[in-house]
C-alpha cells in the first residue's frame, strides 16, 4: 500500500533516525515529498516516475517508501516540490538554488 487517506507517522524522520536533527521545512506533492532538517540535510521520498531526478538516481528506484538523505546537498535552507520538480535553497556565501526535474 503506497497511498493512504489517513495520516501516518513518518518514523524515518524521528530525531533518533536522522542524526539528532529535527525536520524544520516540509514540502509535499501528490508524487513526492521533501524535508529539510535542522542540520541542513535534505530527505526525499515518494515517486520519481515521469522524471529522472538527482534525488532518486542514487537509489536506482522509481519509488522510495521512506525518506532518504540526498547526498551532495549540504546547508539546505528550504525546499519546494511540484509534480515533476524539486527546488532547494542552499545557503553559502551567496544563496544558491539547486534544481532537479524534468524538462517540459
């Protein structure tokens, strides 16, 4: 069962599962979800069907049932998701945006 109309706890986002960090920014769509932690890490899960996304390539799966840390992105401040896109705001000397998604 991949979908539910009832709220469910995302156990993989508990503090003891993500290095003592807490979720501070959440974005969700009908296809995938993203969370930024207090340590600046980005976690994603859900479906990547329809787009070849950096956030899912690491797993070699089209569907991630639980949050997985996105390697290579650090100091993430915010995230926005859309059906076929993910946009992360990265903090550094200058704010940068990291974009993943399907060309339309």
